[in-house]
C-alpha cells in the first residue's frame, strides 16, 4: 500500500473516532433527556440535562476539535505530509 | 500602523485597541456620573465603535486580488478564530439567544448544541481540505472539484439563497439597534446600518472584513460578559456565574411552583391585549420540555447547516496553512463558547431578578400599580418590550400577567438589575458589532461568489484585476441595498430567518461539499442533481408546511433541511453511480487535497 493510501486510512480512522465522540455528545445523550434530568449526577449542582446543554456538550466540542487537530498533525508528520513553514 | 510587520504586531495592535476601548467605557461611566444623558451615552457608544470599524476598513483597502478575496492568506490562527466567532455570532445570537432560552428553556437549547457541534464537522470533514484546495469561494471549490459551469452555478444559487435569507435578518438587527441607540426611525436606521456595513467591507474585501471582525469580536464579548458577571455579583448569586448558579436554577423552579406556572391559561381575549412579539413565561426554566426527536432533529439541522454556510467556511481559506485552518476552527469554537455558555446564565439571572420577591427587583406578586410606576418598566413598556395587565382583576401581578420581548433579556436586564446606564450603552454597541460582523461576512460571501464565480469564471475570464475588483465592489453595494430593502419589509422575525438559512444551506450544500472530499466517485452530474434537487425539495417542504400541510415525522419549518439533505444525498449517489466516474485528473486532484503538504490546487492568483 502506498504511503498516501496508508495516510488516508489513518486519517479516516481518526475521523470515525472523532465523529463517534461528536455523535455521543450532540445526539446520543439527548435521546435520554428525561433520564439525565432525573440523574443524581449533578455537575456543579445543575441538573445534568441542563448542564449538558449549557456548557457540557459545548465544552467537550471545543476540546474535541483541539484533540483532533493535534492527532491529525501527528498523522501528517508520521507520513511526511506536514507542510513546510514557508508553504 | 498597517505597514511592514503588521502581522507580527497584531497582538500589540489589538491589545492597545482593547485597552483603548476599556478606557472609553470608563470615560463614559465618568461622564454619566457627571450628568451626561442616557441618550447621548448610547449615541456615543454606537457612533464611536462604528467609526473605529470604518477606520479599520479604510486602512485595509487593497487593490490585490488575493488580499481582496483571501486577506492574503496570512491571518494567524487565533485571530482568525476571533474573526470567525464575530462572523458567526449574529445579532440573533447576541440579542435574541438569552431571550430564547428564557422563554423556551430546554427545547431551545438544541440550537446551542447544534451551533457548536457543527464546528466538529467543519474541522474534521471540510475546513482543512478546502484550505488546501486554495479556492476563493465555496462555489470555486465545487466548480473546480466537479468541473463545469453548471456545478459552479448551482453552488452559487444555493449560496445566494441561504446567505441572502440570513443577511436580511442581520441588516434588520443593525437597523433595530441603530434606531434604538441613535433614536431614529427604523426604515432610516436600516440604511444607516447598511452604510456602516459597507464601509467595513467595500474597500478591502476579505482583508478589511477580517480585521474589523476581530475588532468587533472584542467589543461584543466585552459587552456580553461584563453585564453577566456584574449582575451575578451584584445579586450575590456567585462570583463566577457559569459554575455557581445551581441554587438560582433550583430557586426558579421553586418560584415557578409557588406562582403556579401553567395553572392559569390566559384567554384568547386577554392575549389580544398583549402587544405583538411579547410572551409570558409558560415553560419551566430547567425541565426537559421536548421530545428527544424534536431536540435532536433541530440540533442536527443546525450542525449540518453550520458546516455548509459559505460565509463561515470562507474564513478558513484565509489562514497561512492547512494546519492553521484546523487549529483555527478550535479557536473559533472556543471564542463562541465564551458567549454561548454565558447566555443561559444571563437568562437565569434575568428571570430570577424579575421573579424573586426576596429581591428588590422582583415584580411578580407586587401590586400592578406599583409595577407600572417603576422607571424601567415604563421605559421598556414604551419600547414595546414589556407589558403587564391585571387579567384577573385582583390588583396583584401574577406570573401569567407579565409579558416581555425576547430581546429584553439582553437589552433590559442590566437596567432592571440597577447597573449604570453605561452598561446598556455598551450592550447596544455589542449588539451592533455582532450584527454588523455577520452581515459583512454574508454580503461579502454573496458578492464574491457573484463576482468571482459568475463574472470572472463564467462571463469574462479575461477581465483585468482592476475590473474584477470594481465589479466585486459594485455587486457588494447592490447586494447590500437589496438586503436592506427587504429587511425594511420585516417578513420574518430575526431568529426565524436565521434558522431557515441553515436549513437552506444544509439542503443544497452539505453533501456536495462533504462528498467532494470524502468520495472520489462523486461527479459533476451527481453534484448538480444533489445541489438543485436538495434545495428544491427543502424549499418545497417549507412552502408546503407554511401553507398548511401538516408535514411528516415531526419535521417542521425549522427542520426542513432534513428533507432537503436526504433528497440531496440520495440524488447525488444515484446520479453519480449512473453516470461516468470522474476523470483521472480529478481523482488526482482529490488525492492531492487529502494531504496537507505540497502546493494548493488553485494558486494565490486565479
């Protein structure tokens, strides 16, 4: 398999992981709105359903993007596809 | 100031700017103590900030094509994040979001989740690849990737429909704020707003819009956060409201029960007295009040729409590298998060200060005549944003007898909580910044698509630079005027049309963009069918629902993008597979887009 094909395979793998995490926090947990509301897990004392919509999911997305960017940079470096600084 | 080492000096320049703005706020506060009237303070805030943006716009003027379309591809990561955040957060986010949360609670929060979650799609599916492509506009990518003028034209059509729907709402918002702050009639204020928008974008295109958007972000975030922190501390609710309002949220639930939320339904005759656009508190503050599907379908539409709106995507074409584009998405969302996570806190503080009888500001349970004598009530009643009426004739203000406009949560809460007027002036400047920055991005997205993709690529490919830029500027002014004229008609509320724009963009562009990078087999015929078919299906559903068709699967006029995008996906796959695969050169192009290194597909000047 060519270097480029391997690079793309890893990139796709990272995409699936990223989208899986995204799916959980943007769609998955909201299937259980009522359960979250009744849950005894109360971040900072807020009902879980309220907290996730105000800050929880939003904050996780921010972290997820930075994590994704870091991983993708590593993959690019590994296969020598990083940009030169002056590109 | 804008010469030589401008990029390296950015932190210093914007640091000075921020310091200067804070000094201006302090000066205004002193002037207020010295007796300057509220009206003059409001005028100063809006006029001063708009003049600064116009100055930045003038200093960023350019005669280079790549500066006009791409800000020279040298916008650093963090600054592009700020510019995108300002581009993104519209007058609706700034003025109406906290109000939406205040009145609709959990069901409305789907928008917050959608408008942030969409950035994960932007970062992982699209932005880095489109940056590598090196396109000037989104249709530029579609036109080059799929090949052919028809694909390019279809993309321009979708872009124009979505962005134009959005921009009228933004010009409307600048008009609303300008008319309140400068005390002029709305239909004149709309054109004042338009003039400010054009001053920021006409001379320098993307370069000017970039640097004004950074300045606008700084103003709008200061204007949003100061009141939230100040009110929270003043009420003794918590030094850091975001982490400390759990007791207040619980207290609201307690008061809702005490005042019998939802026990009394207002009769239709009573509701007739209430001015248009105002609503009462009818939903519990923090309870789950919608079905999972309704929540998720709305969130999904906003996410896919986020990833398809061209004025956001084109911000990532301006970074120096692919790597920077990716990180820049993270910074954008971080800067957006700062405001979005504060909106629910503002809604909580606002509601509690009006409801809690233990607070001096609480009005529910007081006598109607007492409430009607309050200064701020009179002000906002006059502005058509507050209304009370003694429906049951007992002389006391009940929860179901108090009505407020959504905008009042942001605009009136500082005054209700007893903050000095200087804060209200600051909030007006913030709202203006938010609406202007989004309008700028949108007007530029449309006029760039028309000037680059239609005029230069399709009509006159031999046009000289000077002529191209002249056409671009003329179109910018025309689009602006068309937007303002329609805005003056006030067809939909601010938020309604914003949501439609996401659904239009999602219907026509989401799959053609994503599959352009992720599916090599996708070809021009498929893309054209996907774009036009998706847009047509979505629009047809919207029109049908608006004219009384009950719809299916609980898909409403706010989520019609689901219909559009599913049709788009199916058409794109079926038509692509039924026609010839893209040629070898196109396949090679897709391979090149997938790796960050090497030359961009389209050069700096094209």
